[in-house]
């Protein structure tokens, strides 16, 4: 293996960000976030701050240490340089809001820092809708709740 390849692998491993710590159940309340622009709703811990970008087509839920949850409604052409899953092969089928889609696991890099992502992606209104988690493995209890709470407008009552 060339020296450059070994160095790249070592740097990549050293710069991979750990998963943000899961909030401890009982230390927060659940709050609903609803996107009128795209037509989805989900529950997140009340200390997650929603940053809405791209006219509502991207929502990044920020916590004390990073961005553990993201929602994208996009196309490959519109994704630009966000480093999403488009160049990856799905690892298997997935369900999101009761709809069949694909699960992607990939490495997302911002400069020198990289995070492992788990993306649940479904076709929705001529685009792709994705719920993404920073996760190096199985989803922890809080992220599973977020995934299970995700609803699309035509499945939301009220």
C-alpha cells in the first residue's frame, strides 16, 4: 500500500467524529416539529434547536455537541456539495413514515472532520425525503423514537 494511502486511512480514522451522546431519558421533554414547507412532522428532545435551511428543504437539529439529526427534501442535482448519500449504494430496505424506501450508511465529511451517517430515504413529491442520524451503529433509544414519530402530512391528523 502506498505511503499516501496509509496516511489517508490513518487521518480519516483519527478525524471521524464520535456519535453525539444520547440525551438521558427523563432529563428532557419531547417536542413536535412540523414543516409546513415540506409536509412532515417529528418529535425531538426539547433541547434540540431546529435550523431551517434552503427554503425549508433542509432542517438540521442541533444539540449541545453537534447535529445528531437532519431532514432533507432534495434531488441529486439540488444537493450540491452537501455530501449526501447520492454516491452510495443502499445497504438495504427501510421504512420511513410507513413508506418503503432505502437505508444508506455513509461517511459525511466537512473539511477534516467526518461523521458516520444513517439515512432513511423515501421518494416523496417528485424528490427524495431523508431522515438522517449521526450514528456509528444501531440507533439509540432517542433516535429510534424520532424515527418512529416521523410522519408525512397526509398521515398527520389534526
